[in-house]
C-alpha cells in the first residue's frame, strides 16, 4: 500500500496540491527495481508510467550493432514513460535501471484518465516533458562537441541530482556504454578526477568527494539542463 509520504518522495507527485495527490495515492502501485532491470525496450507497448522515488533510470538508444548511448537520465525529479500521455504509446529508446531502488507505478488507463482531466498533473507532466526534451537535446550536443572528461562530469552531476546519495554504484564499462565512448577514455577521465581528489572510485563504487570542484570542471551542458528544469518547475527545483 502506498502512503502519502511514499508518494511525496517523487518530486512531481510532491508538487501536486494535497487533494489531488490524496486522490492519486490509491491508484499508485509500489515496485522495487534492481540494477540493470529493463523497464521497456524499443518499440514495446508501455503499461505504466514509472515515478522513481529512490531509483535512477537511464533512457538509452541502441544501434543495430548493439552499441548504445544514454540520451537522458531520470530519478526522483521526474517520470519514465512520457509517450503514454503524449499519444505515442511506444518509443524507439529503451529504459534501464542505472541505480537500484523503488518506483511508483501508475497504469496507462489511470494515467490517461487523469491526464485528460486537465489540471495540475497534466500541467506538471507537460512541463516535465519539455525539461526532459532539453536534457536529450543537450546530451546530443555534449556528446558531439565536448571531450570525455567533460561528458563524465556532466553525467556524474546529473546522476547525483537524481539520487539521495553522493555515491554511485556503476562500473567504468557501464559508464562507457552510457556515454557511448570507449572504456579507456572513461578510465582516464575518472583517473584524473580521482587524482584531483574529486571522486574516489573502487570496485564499481564512485563516491563524489568534492562536488564544487566537479561543477567547476563540467561543461556548460549541465547548467543548461538544470536551469531549464528549475525554470519550468520552479516549485520543485533541483538542489
């Protein structure tokens, strides 16, 4: 059973007026997801809107040869499955759990009923979708024009903003897959950050020791995404 407190761990739900949220709580279903779990695959029909509370999900595009690159990352600030209310029902990307944790599910039927009622939930989801599109577009620009060092800093900061922790459980190979670059490049970039005392990496655990230093090294892409999110959803602005 989902409580009001559980629902408020997702920032979109927490931004709803209490009467709206209290009505939604009874429609939500809790689920725990493990690292690497697939939420949906390219072309598959979605059954639920996923509202993360403690998990982080990567949206990936996979090429025919099996290589992939992350196009966006979603945590407790947002939702996974926007095609359900945008009218598409399916998407060309896939969604994979980057950090294990909990989500709340809202079925397609309930989501569409609530969305077409209009009101606060509809407005929040549309504004969030614009912020998500900005993240996808800026990721494409960053991957084309910035080096691996900058891409890694951006990825770390975006992931941290969506976790209630300063530690990430992620191997360098998985990060390379997310960024669509070679593992050697990620190893070198992570090594520079560790030598500078900004992160500590050991056996698939990345601890961020000096976030301000990380923010000084990141390219402009991180702030473009963060500022647009804060502009569109000021009442639930990222920390």
